[in-house]
C-alpha cells in the first residue's frame, strides 16, 4: 500500500511538472531539452506540498 501511494504521488508530480513546463513561454521544442527541463521542474513541484504519507517516523525508545 505504501509503495502505491508513493508511485501515485510521484506520477502525479511528473504529470504536473510536464504540464507546467509545456505551458511556459520559453519551452524548448527539442524532446531531450523538454525532458531535462521537466526533470529539473519535478523537484519544484514536489516541494510545494508534502503528501499525508510523507512523515517522519517516530524514533525508537531507548
């Protein structure tokens, strides 16, 4: 279940990043350049909001 949530979140972020890059006025037309720009923009999109499953697990009692 945990892996499915991460997969869904990561694919949603990638889709959002690609959509945003393709709507930028200075978007390149060469596929490799678009790919590079999308890869760089994924971190920006991911940093906007953490998912409910991205939490710091509690530490172990000593």
